[in-house]
C-alpha cells in the first residue's frame, strides 16, 4: 500500500513526506530569487514516522538532488488529502512548480541546498505571485516556512533504530509547518536552543499520562481515527472497535491492551525509549491478524475513496468509518446524501427510472422530435420529447448526478462532450460507457443512418448477386465450363475422361466514406438536422453508392479478363468476342427483343457447348420505361395489325421479363475519390436497354461487401480541432462483371 501517513506497512517501498527547516545561516536574495543554504533534511528522528534519518540518509538525498541536475520544488505538496493521507489519484504537478534546488551538500548534521525561485512563480494558476510571497516569508518570517522532501524509501535496521534509505526523490516542496526543526528558519540544530537542549523526539499524545506509541496512532488513523484526535478520543476509538479488530491491534501492541487491577500502573516512558520502540514486524501472509488488518484497511480506504468521488467532506467520511459501514453501504449513503444536496431536473418519468433506459429514451425522443419514424419508442421518450437539445443534455447530466444549477446553455453543451471532466466529477459519470451522452447521440445518428439506408429504394438487388469477402486481397471469381457433351462408348470400349475448363475475373474491395462533426453549437442551436437530415442523407448516399457501382459496371463497358469489352458484337470465335451487343440499334419492340433473346440463347460455354441462356430482366432508362412496360404486358404483338398475333413476352407468354426502370442508366454514373476528383465516369443513355439473365442460372454482376461490414459503419471519436464529436461513415464495397453470357445490350434508337 503506497501511503504517506501510515507506517505499519512501511518496511519497503513507502513514500514519505519529511518536513525540515532552513538554518539561521539562511541567505535570502529577493532580487535574484535565491535562497542559499536552505536546510533540506536533518539527522535525527522523523517526527510521526517512527524512524530516523542518519548521515547516509542525508548523503543519499544529496546525491539524488545533484544527479537530477536540479530538483523541482512545488508550492505545497500535491496528491495529499487534508488529513495527510494519499489521494486516490494525485493531480498534475504542472501549475504548482515554483523553484529548483541545486548544489546540495551535507553540512555537519544538516543537508543544505540552494533554492532558486523562478520568475514563473509570479503567476501560479489560482495562487498569484507565489515568488514574492515565498521570498518575503523567508526573509521576514523565517520561522513560518520550511522545506519538505517527497520521496520513496526503504528502512534499514541500525541497532535498535530504523533509518530511512532513499530510493527516488520526486520533489522538495515548500510547506508552512516543518517538523524537524519546529522553531523555524532561525532555530539552531536539533538538541540546542535558546533555553537549552531539545528533546530527542517531540512529545507524543498521551493517554492517562502515558505516551502513546506513534505506530499505534498511525494504525488507528488507518482504521478511521481522525488524524488530529486527542489521546482521550484515540482511546475511545480503540475501545469502540469490534472485538476481532481490537484483538488484532492488541496482538501488534500488547501495551495497549487493558490491564487487570493487579497490574501496576504504567509509568511514563522517557522520550528516548519511545524512539527506540521497534517498527511493526511483518507477519505471515496467512496470519489471521494480518487478514483482519488488511480487511479493515481496505474498508477504510474504500470508504475514503467513496467520500472523495462523491464530493463529501472528511466529517461525513469519518462518520461512515466510525459507524462500521462497509463500502457498498457507504456508497448508498453517499448517493442518498448527494440526492439531498441537489434538486433533480423536473423530468417526469414513469415506471422505468433506472439508468439503463435513459439512452434509449433520449435517443427515441430526439428521433421523434425530428419527425422520424420510430418503431416501439420507449415509454420514457415522452418525457424528453418536449425538451430542446440543451434541455435534454441538462436532464441527462442531472440523471447521472451532476448539479447543473447555475450552468449556462454553452456550459451544459460543452460539458456533455467532455468525458474527462465528467469522469472527474463523480462515480455516476464514471459509470457511463455506451450510455454517455456522446454515445447516445452517436446511437441516434447510427439508427437514423441505418433506417435511411435500409429504406432507400435501389434496383440492383433484383438481379445482382450479393457476396462478401474477408479482407482487401484480390478477389478471384472462377467460372467453370459447361460439362462436355456425353460421348458414345463402343462395345467393350473405355469411358472417356470429362474435360472441364475455366475462366476467371478479379477485383478488390474499396472503402468509401466521409466525416460528420457534431459540435456543441449544434446542441445550443437545437439543430435537429444533425440528428435527422444529415445521417438520413448519409444513409441514402451509402445505399445509392451500391447502385452506382453496379450500374457503372454496365455503362462503363470495361474490358474483362479475356481483353474484350463487357458488351461487344465480335463473334465468339474471335479472341475477346462476346457477341452480346446488337449490331443494329433499335427501340424496344417484340422483334428487337426476339433478336436479343435469340443471340443469348445461342451463347456457348467455355467448351463450346450451347448453354441456352434465357433473359429474366429488361433494364431500361426512364425515358423508354413506358414503352418497355407496354411491350412486356401486352398479350398481343402491338406491332402487328393482326390482333390474334400473340406476344411471347406478354402475360403467360413464352419468355417472361421483369422491367427494371433505373435512372442511373439514363443519367450516367461518376465515382469520386477522397479529394473530390472523378476516378471513373460512365455516360448514360436515354435509349439503350439491357437483357439480363437470372443469377441463379448464370453469373452476371456481383456486388461484394467486407465480411464484417455488410452495411455502412458509423464510428466516433473526440474532436481535436473542434468542440464536439466526429462521426465517420465507412462503406466497404465493390462491384464486378463476372460473365458476359448472361447479359445483352442494344444501344436503342
């Protein structure tokens, strides 16, 4: 346990605060800020710690100061409670450093050093001109100021004494009540004063005329005794301890146990004998005494932490310790006291009042205010729906135990984004993870984005195969040939081996996205667009991107792996020939459709066999969608003067086609990179049309997503250049044509 005030576990690794004074030979130069010959440490007992400093201690401290090339000095110790116990988390030292120590030397029984108070000490945050204060105090009131070393140490036995051995030194700080030389800067060395010899150690609190062991006092303080208690209060505290704890104390300090009347009264021990009392001895790890003391120390430390986290003073904390409360009981009491101190924000809730429902209630209320559709909104959403965003943020802060009375709109809007400050204000804020306000807003944005993404209408799903890939490596799609025709086997002959061939197409996934900032100005302005329109537009953009990639593949007519363009009229016997582009441009008629179907039906596989591809979809731009619909929904051939001529593409006809009307076919598609530059442009057409086979029969176009991200992903982080949060929308997807045989095109007339 790293503590600065309890000594019963101080045999290794303890951190000590030693307060010593400067000698009367002090030289103070106010103009240059120098205090020369300042005493840092003196040979003799360290009051209240139960061990001594000897010459080796002074030499080790001297070497540490000089090796550092300058030891920092702070204006008062940092990281200590008012009672001298260590804080659970020490504050930053920046803003408290006022001086540097150098030229350390051992002068007889005193370690001295020169202190340079820097000009930066003229403007200490929250303190003012500390430089002038320290220098004038040293010059005009030297008995009221001193230095204190903050260092880690171990203990070494020397005869009947324990002496400190310096491990590392953190700083040597200014304090107001040094302990080693109580008469201040003008005092002589310990043992000599104006009235004669000083005692070897300071008088200790007594009980019934008997000096109390400083180690016993330290143990009682660690168990909850107020540090400045009188001897009578200390004895009463000891007597009130539970029996198991009392037995543990008496086992360590037999002299403290009650004596029978026959036992002669204890006599006052001379101070020198008190200084010689051995330090606490370590006991076995499984010793029941050690277990009792460890449990008590954990209880006391836990209650002190609860008191600090909830902002309660030492009086409240000590009362909980004295009452024997455990940590959970103290925590409940702390919350109860907190609720008594702060008026709750008037948000009327119903049955569900716990924190777990708060994120959903706030998120649903924001979506409802923005006019978005929310399936099964939480009942508590009604309580927040009438509030502005700032009022919602204030209600949230109040719900987690933050007092917002007196806070302006700007302060509330800034605080809900400041996770570090919220964490420093109490355990209720620290308990928030996915339920903190920033994440509530992120969840609201994410829901809006996903809803818009899911509901945005696109046409690619009707005819394109959906796939996933585990990473960004090259994706290879292999097409096996049709099975070779079965061959006649002669009588007694061997069956021939079947021959299969293959071809392949390759592509890779790509990332698309952008960043949207949600600032504290958005909260102040009650800008619901940030929670509705913007993520809604982003969701639609992600879905539209999928459509763009698919139809860019059709319109761009890029070369495939065989070097031929996706759509070309070259015969199949020529390298790269696909024979899937009409040689004569024509509008959609039964006759034109017959030509397309006929060319698709005679497509051959990799082994040259006819595979009989039949189209299922007719993809057209809006300009000719009406004509397409009429042709495929008429029972007769509209181009014939004979009403009895049946339409093979009409209802119940031989070839059923589903018309897909796609605006991107007409307007074209452009794909942009992160700098806004076009990386691919495919012109549109108002007359061209495509026949596409079902992907259950043959591969056509594939749209592939990252395996772990089959939809757009929203991530967030604290804004660095702006006040607020940043939300990144990422969509990982790619489209590619796999096989030309299932697609046919006519550029139209």
